[in-house]
C-alpha cells in the first residue's frame, strides 16, 4: 500500500513509513489520527503547504530498507 494517499483536500500519511523523525513529529502536531493506534494520519493540504518538506525525508525507498 502507498505511504501517502491523496484525498483531494487532505493527504493521508502512514507515519510508520516516514523517514525523518521531525516530519513524523510535524504530522503528529498538525494532523489527526484516522483511528486510535493506527499509523495513518490525515493532514489538510493547506496546513501542510506552510511547511517546506523535502521529498527525500518523507518516504523510505527500497535502498534505505536493505540491511548490509
């Protein structure tokens, strides 16, 4: 499943797949949990547009998950 889902005016994020702890903290601050205990959080796009977040901090790619 995708870690980010576009719902039009909102984005759903799977916090467990976000690389940066700072971005996870930001999502916890400005977003709303979809369900208690779920890693999914809903964030309004207008609120999120205020924060410049580089895409490489958002989602872990396959190369970052490999353990040497």
